[in-house]
């Protein structure tokens, strides 16, 4: 009989502390957790822990820390960058059973929830009090708030209200050495000291596990009006977006879809967008009734001046839902028009949108790979969907090349390699295209302050050799780590 491994130690300890029902060890069942929404990257975890409480998360993390076993947190597994991709010799710590809305506090405009609560459940809990939770990823019916925090997720309404980071006021976290602690101001307006919540939100599960999340609630607006404008092409639609923003109008959302994305949405959900549209723009305004009506008139004028051949205003909630249905289902809808596709996520300055879309179209023609564009036009967050058929020899490789070239286009226009889906495992290599080695080392300082042993979601966000257990590097940045007393760790 072979000697027990460190993972066996963790398994036996957690079976005793949490009970067998909290563990998944059967190989076939473990496969259920082998990927997130980025399905082409797959790793079967060695052990899955289904935590129900913060105490259980603490026990699991402490067991891993004491045995030196890597662990990865997972919420609903809808991430699109492989952030929740398991470690083959590690523990996958799943929070989806932690579904309690702990409190809704309208007087302080706050809610506190467990990490497995879905994004939409927060709004559902707040709406009887006249409040809602603003960040609204298209996956909001299933993605967890823990995942939103880790990814600093965005959504259509983040143009006006900001991303998840602007709405998280306090966190209870379990640090990678197994300590449970509170960070942030919670109900207060501010807290002295470093903005640790700011560091944690968007850290993609590399700084610990969030076990309780306090979020800001916004008062539900008095009026919401939604308009859909159809254009001949994305150029005209892009001009309308620029013209609306230049006029000083700040809609709650401005979204754009091109012809290919529209045809996919039609095939999937029959959203009945205007026939023959080369692009549609969805504009949503919210606020006091007296303000929203006249502003909508103004938005319509801008759209028509830029060539909109049809403008539809949603007359009621049902029409509004129908307009959004096409947009919100666009990612999945693309499966109707292509057997395989890559969801890309990049950002460009709003002013570069038109130029970048033209360059993407040229790239698509040159490589004979179709690209559908669905995006948050207001904040320049592109989601090109690169279509291919893996059964056709060479097509996947060409699609991957187009997808990575699109990111380079974003960078060359002063943008970023990700807007909201994160770096995860998918874009680790692209980090070096955006940051200098010194920049990466400086970020690593923060990671090591939380996780000196390098066991918390290792290999994500930064290239694997930059974990905290490596020998000192030869690059300039390594000196900075040594000066900070972390040289031994590198
Ligand atoms: C159809 C579709 C549409 C989408 N639309 C959007 C969109 O509009 N905007 C957007 O931003 N994203 C979107 N996404 C991506 C995804 O839904 C978000 O990134 C979401 O926040 C992930 O949540 P999750 O619970 O599924 O997290 P997971 O996929 O389980 O995990 C994501 C990351 O969070 C970490 N993590 C999870 N829970 C915790 C925790 N408690 N503590 C610490 N780290 C944790 C994981 O380790 C991992 O790194 C979409 C995805 C799909 C499939």
C-alpha cells in the first residue's frame, strides 16, 4: 500500500470535519467540475469540497494550507476565462450551496449575502424594498456574487453605474492561510487604511475566498425607457453612440450588435429586430420620469441624424424584455449559426470603436473566419465572437489566431486584453503583452502578501513560473521583491 499523500491527509481531515456528504471523490462525478464556461480547457480536480458555511470554507482552506495543497474557489462555473479551472492535484472549493441572503437593509442601502447567491437573487431580494443591485452580467440568472466579486464583473448597466468594484463595500474572506477576516467599510461610507476590498475585487480568486459580501443597493428608478435603433452598418451605429455621449447624455446602457450577431439571436430567440439591419443599438435611460421622456426624444434624434432607418421605443415591460432578450442571449445564440466559437473580451477607448470594428472585419475577411460582434458600446467593451468549425482542418487554428490578433488590435489602440471576463487561465500569456516585467512583479508583491505559499488558484492571471515559491528571477523586477523582503519567495 502506498504512503498517504498530502491530498489524502486533506481528504481524511475534511471527511472528519465536514462529513463525507460535503466531498466529491468519485472520478466520474469529479468530471462535472472539470471546466467553467471556457470549455476547451479541462482539468479534473483531485477533490471537490461542497461548502455550506463560512466555517466549512475556513476548515477546507486551513487543511489545504497546512498540507501545502493548492485550492481553487468556484461559484457557478460560468466564468469565461478558465478562472475556476481546477488544479489536477488540488481541491476545488465550491460555494454554490452558500445561498443565504443574510440581510437586506434599505435604510443603509446595503445587502449582505453569502457568495453562492446569484446576481439576480440580490435584486429579487431588494426589489420589494424599492431597491436593486446594479451590476448585471448577461449570466445574472446563474452566476454567483462570489464569482462577480472575483471577476469584477460588468454588464449592460455598468456604463452609468460602474462595475462590481463600485458596489462592494465590505467582505468577509478566508485568506489562503485559513484565517477568516473582515475587510472594507461595510455599512459605513469609508474605512481608513488600504483599500483591501479594492484589491480583492477583480483578483480572480487568487487572494482568498469571499464568504460574505456586503453590497450597495440602488433605489429603483422612477422610470425606465428602452429604445432600439436599426442602422445599415456598425459605422453609422458607432457614430450614433458617439453623438449621444458627446451630447452629455449618460444612458444606463448602450449596447450594439452587428448583422451576424442579430441573425444568431433571431435564430435562437426570435427577438424580431428590424429586418435588414446591419447593426442595432439598444439605449436604455433611467431616472425621474420628467427627465427620461425628453432625453429619450433627444436620443432618438441623434440616432436618426446618424442614419437610423427604424427606431422602436418599448411601450411596456414586455416590449422592453423582448428588446433585451436578443442582446442577453447573444452569446449562447451564436451556437445556432456555428458549431464552435470563441468568446473574446477586449476593451478599446470609445473613440476607437469604429476603427477597431473595421480592422476586425478586415481580419475576418483575410482569414476567412466569421466574427460576430456584440458589445457594451458605451464603454468600449468588445465581445467579438469568433466562429469556426473544429471539424474543418485548420479552421480552429485560424480562429484562435484571429481571436488573439483582436486582442493585439485592442492593445494597439490603447485598450486592454480584458474588459470583464478576466485573465484566468486563458489570457495568462497575454499579460506580458500588456505589462512590463516590472509591472508584473509589482502585482506579484500584492499576491504574495496574501498568499506567500502560492496555493490559492495558482497558475491563473500571472504566468505559472511567477508563483511565490520560485527561486529569485534574474529580471530587474526581482530586485524590488527582494528589497521588500520577499526575495526568498522568488
Ligand atoms: C452566457 C454568459 C454570459 C456572460 N455575460 C457576462 C457579462 O455580461 N459580464 C461579465 O462580466 N461576465 C459575463 N459572463 C462571465 C461570468 O458569468 C462572470 O465572470 C461571473 O462573474 C462568474 O461567476 P461564477 O459564479 O460563475 O464564477 P466561477 O466561474 O465559478 O468563478 C470565476 C472566478 O471567480 C473565483 N471565485 C468564485 N467564487 C469565489 C469566491 N467566493 N471567492 C473568491 N473567488 C471566487 C474563481 O476562482 C474564478 O477565478 C458571462 C458568462 C456566460 C456563460
